[in-house]
């Protein structure tokens, strides 16, 4: 079970990095299509809100990989 937790840690970290990449990529695509003010305000609000959430997911994955959530058998 502990090895499954460590593998899931890698997946959490990969999902966080991929989520940040997708947000920035989508913002770039939409800035290219429509450089209107409302598009910029939307993405300038969304990226600072969701980036710390993604960093938290990556930190959770790091701790899973490190073994912090392993059960201690007594």
C-alpha cells in the first residue's frame, strides 16, 4: 500500500505541473485571439488564484513520495 501512495505522489506532482502549464498556455492562446481587457482581467485573476493551489497539490505529492503518509505498523 505504501508503494501505491508513493506512485500517487508522482502523479499529484505531475498533475500540478501540467495544470499550471495548461492555464498559462490557455491564457496565451486567448490573449492572441482576443487581447480585450476583459480577457486579460479574467486571466490575471485566475492564474494568481489557482497557481498556489497547484503548488499545494505538488507539495502534497512530494510528501507522498517522501513517505510522510505511510502507515506505521505496530
